[in-house]
C-alpha cells in the first residue's frame, strides 16, 4: 500500500532522513523503532503529507504522493489529493489531539461529515460501531476531558477508523499513557493487526512491536540500520547499534 523510496528530508541544514527505503504492503504491520531524534515521526509525517521532502518518492498504491514543497494547498487538485491521502492513511498521534469542545461521538464523526461530506446518519452509525469496537461505546456523549488517557487514545483510534482508511499510521500511540492504560490501547492495536489491517507503527514498546509486526525497521540517524522479521531482529540483532538500542530499552 505504502512504498517509500530513497527518501531524503531536511529541516534547513539538518538532514533528518538520509535515503530511506521501506514499504508497508497490504495487510502487513510494519513497525519503526529507533532512538529519539532518529527521524521516525518525520517519516510518518512525510507519508501523511504533513511534511515536504527533498528527494526520493512516496508511493501510495503505486501513485506518487510525495509533497515536493511546491505550493501544496494552493491548487484545488492538490488540496483534493491531500484529503484523499489523509483519508486513506489515517494517522493516530501520541497526544490524541481530540477536540476538547466536542463529545467523543462528535470527534469521531467530524472529519467524515465535514471533510468527506458523507451522510450524517451513516457516519453516526459507523462512529458508534467503531467506538464499540475499541470498547468505549458507552462514552459517546462524554467530552475528552472526562476520559482517561487510554480511553482518549481509543477514541482517537475510532476516529481514524471512521475515515475507512486503507492503512493506519501510528506515532507512539502508547507513550503518553500509564502502563495499565497502555495495555488497553495495545489490545486494540493487536486486534486491528489480527484483522489484517495495513499499519505503519512507530513505537517505543518493543514487546508490542515484536507481537504485532510482520516486519520491523530500525532507524538510526535517518538511515535504516537494520530490518527484518521481529523474531530475527529482536532475537539476533546483527549490528552493534541495534544491540545497544535494544539493551537500552529493555
Ligand atoms: P522521538 O522518538 O523523540 O519522537 P523521532 O525519531 O520521532 O524522535 P523526529 O521527530 O522525526 O524524531 O525528529 C528527527 C530530527 O528532526 C530531530 O533532530 C528533530 O530535532 C528534528 N526536527 C523535527 N521536527 C522539526 C522541525 N519542525 N523543524 C526542525 N527540526 C525538526
Ligand atoms: Mg517521534
């Protein structure tokens, strides 16, 4: 579904991604691990057109969607592409980013109704279905501040699902949560993986990465240092850098 080829991204003179090649094929879960500052969030943000990039390509179902930094949002055609890509690659952030003045149900319904123009009653039925699925169906009418962090993150996942995306992008979905609440979210992510959803998951949780991934990519200073199936990558890391990283996070 998503293919990244030789991607280069700089912020000014700081080169953050130095030629990254990776893919998340349909039905696969690919996890991205690496130390703070290695470029994981930047990579996800490039896929979702939240960042431009200087070189390489990002393909979504074979179509180039890389933001080349040339007047995106200025042309109506580009605006339509941004909406289509963000709909199809729905992103879940570390800090939930729910609207505090809207109920949970309204949060989940907002983008499908206002951005995609889907019929309100159809979207409401879908929103309730996804909120049930993540286990917070009874919180529809609550405001985000009334929910625990784990519940808020599950609402954010329901909101992403309600876009009916082709793939989900997760950026550290559990790292803002206390350990007990983390498990609620981990359970939801595991269930989505078992359903065969395509996911690109940035995580600090090595156990989660080992449990759900088909493929794990270790990013180090903007380059892929090592990658492979989780049992191989975690069981017998080849490079010193990955060994160091894994012993530091254990
Ligand atoms: P973490 O695990 O801490 O979330 P990360 O791997 O997600 O780290 P990124 O957020 O992708 O790392 O950041 C990679 C590098 O890019 C860092 O050196 C960061 O300081 C820099 N960076 C990120 N966003 C910007 C920005 N908007 N402007 C300038 N530099 C940035
Ligand atoms: Mg990050």
